[in-house]
C-alpha cells in the first residue's frame, strides 16, 4: 500500500533555538499539523508564536485551511471544542470564515451543533454568514434548535434582529437620496431624524432584547414607509 507523502510543517522549518526546544518535546500524531496540535491542546501562546514567525507565513497559509482525517479545519475544530482564544489568534491570519466542507457545514454550523455560544459571537464579529445552509438545508440556527442549544438559538435570533434593524436604517437613508420624487423639507427631516434616533437608541440602550429590536424596526417602518410609498409609488 502506498504511503501518503508527509506535508511540510511549521515544526520542520523552525530555526530559532527557543522554538526548536519547545517543539522537540512534541510528537505530532499522524496527519496532525503544528496548528491542529495547538488547537487540540489549547496552546495559545505556542500557536501565536509559530504563526507570527516571518519564515512560516507562506506555509501557515496552507495549514490554516488544511483538513484532518475527519475533514475538519483548525477553525472548525475551534468551533467544536470551544477554543475561543485559539480562534482569536487564527482569525488574525485571513481565514475564510464561511468556508464550507463537502457537506456544506461551516464553522458556525459546528459551533451551533456543539452549543458554543461564545464561539458563535466571535465568528459573527468576523462576519460569519448565518444564512448559509448545509447539504440538507440547515442553517446554524436550525442545527442549534435541533440539538436543544437554546442559548445559541436565542443569541442568533438576537443578532439577526439587531442586524435587521441596522440594515433597515441604512436602507431608509439610501432610499432618501434615491427617491424618484424629491421629498419636501418636512419629509426629509422626518426620515433623517427618525433614522438618527434609531441609531442613537442602538448605541445607548442597555441590554436590549430581541423583541426590542423587532419593535424598533416596526416603529421605523411604520413611520417612514408611507413617505417612501409617496415618493416611489411603484416600489412596494
């Protein structure tokens, strides 16, 4: 049976005595890289030190997205194991946060499946797309719901409601300048002031709930949609 050729690894390229001394005592398992080793062992400092070495940057770029025998990337392993500090280090190196595996699972799917709410928060801060579906059509929220991780479900609902309000405010501001008919002064001021009020509310409110965001969006739309319906009668 043919043997798989071993890929280069950061460990084999280290030149500094301090780094070499650290890694000499570490025996990597078959198909394990220096990066996956750090993820599994939660070795934050070792990972950061290895990745920040200028000599390792090109190789690190290939290892960051390399899948193990179970088909999982370092990012996906972090999501499963809840390695928040490791994840923060990895995210500094340009990972594709929404990279799916062959069945459409992203890191957000894995975090949701294992109930890792703190990981979901970090992924979302890095622009994880919660609308992506796996091969059977499940979003991260549906997976969290299936496995009974209600804290994840509640957080996803919260961030979706918050994002929806922010997006609606931006859309209203853009529509003001794109309207077919020119708004009068009163209409223009109402749109500007209402949008600014909602932005100020987002910035100042303490511990808003999902329902709070939903209510604020409804108030915004109920106030401004009649104006835009008048300015753009063909747009519903």
